């Protein structure tokens, strides 16, 4: 499995306030970005996998909604997470 419990804890520890802080917007955006990158690589090899393509589009939408919330709530946190993850915006 590509996303183990240890990997999730590592992502939340790096981008959230702690490994148990799974509800922070930055942690969620980082997790979605990791999953989006994995699904993108999968689709490059399996271009006819339409279920994965749909899941990817839904994840991108969720991440965009979280980023919009973060932009409205605290622009400095938004800019920091965009720069850290290298997301084009």
C-alpha cells in the first residue's frame, strides 16, 4: 500500500502542528497533494482507468476548496503551504 499509517503521521507532523493534528487545513492539503501525485503517476501508466481519473478530479476539487478556505481565513498560511508543496496557483 502506498499510504501507510507511518507515512500519514510523517505528513501531518511535517505540515501540521503535530502527528496527531489531522484536522489542520495544511495537513489535509499536504495529504491530498501526496495522494494526487500518486494517482497522477498511476494514470500515466494506466490511461484508461476512468475510476481513478474520477477520484483524482474529486481530490483536486477537495484540495482547491481547502485552499480557498485557507486563503480567505489566513493568507500567510496559504502562501506558506503553496510555496512548501510547490502547488501552482
